[in-house]
C-alpha cells in the first residue's frame, strides 16, 4: 500500500493477505500468511454464533437487525443505539449492564450532533455495544452471572473461545489471548487460520446451517454491521450474498465468500486504518469476487483520498500488491 502526495510516494504500509479454502488449503497470498494476528472485531461473527446455536435468538425474539448489530463495529448512529437498547430490553436489562466503556461515535457527524445537544457518550455509544448486548443476552439466557462477563474465565468468554477453536481447528490452548479495546478477550492465530475460519463459516452458511443466520443477518442488514460511509456496509450492499466481511482494529479485515467456500484475511502490518479498506477491496478484486462495475462503485474505498484540515485533497492511498497463487 502506498500513500502519494503531489506525485511522490510519501509513505507505505506493508500488507499480509491469506486466501484459504474450506479444506484449509492456502489458495493465494502476499506477505506472511503465517503471521500471528489478533482477530480483534473480526471475531464477532463467531462470538455471536452462540446466540443462534443456544436458542437465544429464538427465545428472545431477536430480529435479523438485532443479530446483525451483535456482529457490528457500528457508527453509533441513532438506529444503531436504538437496536442495541432493544436487545438489552429483550434480555430484561438496560445499558447500565454494559461494561464496554464509552468512546465518541466512529461517525464524526454523529459525535458532533451529540456534543451540540449536550449529551455525554455512554457505553451504548461504543462501537461494540451490540456485541456486548448479545453477550449479556447469552449470559441471561443461561442464567449465568452477569458480573464479570468480560473475564476470560466467564462462561460467555469460554464459549467464545470454543467457537474460535472450532472454526480455526486449533486447540483452545494454542489460541493466544489478549484484551480487546472493549475489554473482552481477543484471539490471536496465524493469519491463514483466520482466513480458514471465514472459509469454513462461509461454506456452512451456504449449506443452510446455523452460520447462515449470522451471514443472512449481515448481508441482509449491512447498515447495522457498520453504518454510513463504511466499507462493510457499502460492499455488502453492492455485492449482496457473494461476500460477508468484518473489519477489525489494527489493520485487520476478514471476508467469507459464501458461494465459493473461501475466506480472506488481511493484516496491514502497521495497523493503519486508512490502508485496510483499500487492501480488502483490492484483494476481493484480485480473486474475482468484485467485477469492474463493483470496483467503480467502491472506488472511494479502493483509492481513498487524503484531505487536509481545509478539506482539500492532498493525496491518495493505493493498493499495489499482487496476490501470488499457490498451487
């Protein structure tokens, strides 16, 4: 990835990509597909799956929009916050139960509107409030303690680790654990295993098993997975059920190709947020998921403009890597 200003390459971001099929075969790569990488928020489809498998969605009557928000790293736009509160209400809870911590909404316009209205940012405005609402719903359904639901020893988090182990086919003891930005455990695995987990999830979804409800919720309600101006939303609106994808912090992006049973995992080495959208769109174009019309529609993500404080375009971010096919 290169960042250009005035016709000169001003900086660059090294990218690692692994493309894997549902048998675990590495199909294409660039950089180091074995690089140990934390899923960060890209783990959310797996963290939300127990809501389906354990009967929580049915018991609480969670809608597809609510299920999509449990997978989201959302903008905290008004509809996102409304749906997060709805999940909590259905679980007999309110936002005081959330332990994800507050931060300004990811969408600057939303943050500015709240500040102008004199409102403070609460945990409900965390981009992870949907995930946490879902975790609290899981705990409530099983009558597990709500206290300490973030702790790695809590049944909610043990359940999440079991899903990562299951879909990566790695022993739980070999999955590295860290603390995510919202306080829950995050999972470190080789990048190609991350891609493998999305490939397997995509294949199961194509066969109509429980992952299909997660994927259907995501591609059917892309606004609730991210929001206005975000690639997760725009790409699933454009591509439909061809691909489901989930961004993570520190330059992580993962996608599942539902009809191909393949997964893609991207890691921007220096964690630059400005580079990961372009890297994912470029990778999807190279594997043939996105055609020329798709790429034109998504050009603002494939070659994002850099602007200064006056709003002037000063440069662009461009993906220049080529995926190497693995025989």
